[in-house]
C-alpha cells in the first residue's frame, strides 16, 4: 500500500486492504469530531486513488471503488460491492450484497439497493419530490433484488423497482416498476416481461 493516503481515527480496515494514492477514509461529517464515529471496512477492500469515505460507514468484505468515488456518512454496504469512478453515494443509504454501481452515478440519501442489483453508468436517483424541501420528507428509490437500471436512467423519489426488473437506458421512471418487467422511455412504460428478452450473440 502507498502511504499517500489519510486514515482518520477510529477506522477499522480488514486484512488485505489495498488503499490507493490520496484516499481519505473516516472523514467526519460537519459538526462531528474526528474519530467520534467508527468506520469499518471488511477484508480485501480495493479503494482506488482519490476516493473519499466518510465516518460512520459499515462496509463488508471484498469492497471495491473506482477512482474519485465519494461515499458519505452512515451508510451500510454489504459484501462484494463495487462502486465505480466518480460516483457519489450520499448518507443513510443501504446497499446489499453483490451490488454493482457503475461510474458517475448519483445515489442520494435514503435509497435502498437490495442484493444483486445492477446500476449502469450515469444513473441518477432523486429523493425530493418538490425541491427544495429543506431536507423534509426525503425518500429515495428502492431497487429490489436483482433489478437492473440502464445507463443514464433517472428515477423519481420513492420509486420501487421490483425484483429482477429491467429499466432501459435513458428511461425516466415516474412510477413503480413491477417485478420481472422491462420499462423504457420518458415516462417509462412497460414493454414486455424480462422472460421475453432474447439475448443475441455478438460473435
């Protein structure tokens, strides 16, 4: 590991962690003293250069970030999670096991990403139906197990994307998505069941 990184007090790193240059782990949120909140990261983490992880996060084993990833305070993140370069995860977000969040995504406060869901590049979640509400009544989307969100999609506050559903690239999701369905467009509409998809061989 390089020594060009900063660990604040009360940070616990599991064995085998790899920490890149200019990483900061345990940054205290505003109004909190350094070390007042424990930060726990499991075994075999790979935290790439310029990532910042705030204090009060509990993160499981085999965690990976891209470069410049920002993870705010009080998040719960499971095992085998990957968060891509320049993605922002705000505070009080719950992320399950085996979740993949690609680069340049925005995951605001109070979102829930259940086990095995997949978030494509530049996806934007929202949590404030009538901004600016001053932080009152914020509610992020809930992405159920195995659901997939295509690149550049936007989800409105409180939306529930059902288990194993698929949201097409660029969709604007304004209402709940039933399990096992495919939605596309603006506003997103159901076009078929996931079971009706046919994958083509590229070679």
